[in-house]
C-alpha cells in the first residue's frame, strides 16, 4: 500500500465552493503515477496558496481512470485526464499549516515543499507520511504545548511571555505558537461599544476589534475568521488586564461564522458597524466555569461628549445626553451601596449585561438597571428598564438562590402607576432621594 499527497490550487479549482454546496468529494485528477495509485492507498489533501496546508485525509477506492472531470468548480476546462476515485475520511477542523511541516526535518525532501507546482499526486515516504499523520493528530487533538485548562488564572504578561502575541489588543494572534488569544471584559469593553454575549445554547458572540468607525475584516478580525485555514486555535480569556481567566478553546460556527450589527463608538459616539463572531466550544465539556456573579465595580466615565440619539440606537439610554446622565446615576448609586457596606459589582463575562449589582453582608444579591428620564422618553425608558431588569433577574436565578431587582431612574415618574406596576412583578422602582426603599 502506498501513501500520497493530493494538491489543490484554489485558483484553478474552487474546493471551498464545492464543499459549501454540499457536494461529496469522490474523485481527484492525477497526472503522475497513474498506473501506481490503487484501491486502499491512503492520501492527504493539500491546499496551496497563502494559507497552504493539509485539510483532509482519506483513501482511494479504485485505480485511476481516464475521462472528463466535472467542470462545475474549475476556473477553466482542464480537458480529459486521469482521475482516481476516493473517500474523504475526515475534513480537518484545523488545517495543518505548511510551516509546521517545513519545520519537521522528516519533510525536508518532500516534493510538495521542493516542487510545489508539480502535478498530483506526490508520493510520500514512510517517514514523510508519519510526519504528516502526527501533525494531523495534533490538529485533531489537544495541543501538547498548551498547559492551561478552563478556569485557570494567569497574569496576562506571563501568558504572552509563554505563547506570544500582543499584551495590548483584545485579539492577539501569536507568532510563537499556533494560537489566537481573545480577551473579553464587559466592565471595560462596553465603553468602546463591545457587547459580548453568552447564549443559552452555550455559544458566545464576540465583538471584533476597532473602537472607532466601522469595523473591517482586517488584522485581528481577519485572524479570527481564518483561524481554521491558518491552523490557529482560538483561546478565550475572561479579563483584559492583570490576571485573566482561561475559558477554553473555541471555533467559529461553520454555518454562520459572524454577523454584522450596530453599536456606539468609544465614549458613546455615533452608531457604527461592528462584527460579531459566533463562537462555539471545541469540546462540549468546555464551558464558562462556574464563577461568582459580577466583578468589582468599575465606574464608567461620566464626561462624554453629547451626540444625537438615533432611532436605531440599540439602547437610547446609552447615547448622547442620556449616556452621561445614566453613568452619573449609576456611579452615585454604586457609591451609596458601598457606603452602606454592600459590595458593588459590574457584570463579569458570564453574566447578563446589567448596569450594577450588589451583595449585602448575608450574600444576598440585588441586580439593578439604571435609566435616565426625560418627558419625551419616560414611558419608553420605563418599559425598557423594567423588561431588562426582569430578564437579568431571571437569568441570575440559576446561579443565586435569591435575587432582588431594582429599577433606578433619574426622577419620580409623572404617572404613579409605574411604582405599583413594578411592585406587582417584584421590582423596586426608585430614584434619588428614595435610597432607603432600595437599601432599607
């Protein structure tokens, strides 16, 4: 039995388009060794180009035959030629990158590296086949170089010293290892319009990089999108500075790797286009570890330049004049809680996106939504705030035995019915001067 490497030039044959259409790869054209390939021979499939590497492996099911290949995904008609029938045993989730094989001394004489433009197939020696198979095993399994398990904490400076990458960016591709380090931190990310969300099905939506203007599929964003093609593993961390917590290895949803939405720019600026990557855990056992709700309260900056509120804003309270008022109300309430001996909290990466929460000395939790009010937006803000705080309370009940809910607004509503309505659904509606109803 022989072992082979089949090569694909993506400029000549659209392999990705062939796969996206749901087609099963059942044969491959060959121009060499046509009388030697045989049923039972094993092969690996190599894609050339900027992100060259091994993408699949399988076996031949017969000898080479002569005929006209299907032209649907060819850039131009190659004419009649030999082709060998095959079965793909596995498409790799992570491509084995070319450089990984270049670095293996067993591959020094491999024709795919010395004569990359030679036609398929390339014959692989026993040592070369072993080198490729070992690289595939690493791609399909856990990386022996990676030493963190989900829940482990590490100083970010030590993380980069060990695996590479920038200590400043939220998306940090590593030059010294096959990893892309990704950092999520609601307490600091929200001020830049980064709204990362955990979903009920265990998936995670991560906002791409770019604090001003429309986000583009460049630099770190492009690195995430192409991680499978470059053989890089996505490593997610809770926190952006100091000590961060490892949340496991992730990949992109194959059917919908990302969507585009809108979010305010840094400091509550105008809405801009943002990229939200749809991430799923590589292994079902990898989920966000059970952690305490919230993290130490981080006071948002109240000095933001006013900008017009647009009807399409995701939350009008986080735009323009409302944003400054919102943050001032939130910071004053957090300070009041701390003065009374409570522990004020900002949302952590695994929490819903509440404005503020606090724990009393007995460990009981209160979650709070803050809303500014003007005569023009009062009803809309109260409706939105009530719905949000009930949603936060419901999500947190799975992790806390008792959760109280507070809707804290800028002033007393003009219609007293709002107080009764909130009370009927178990929410305390209060405003400056009514602190005792919240903490009493």
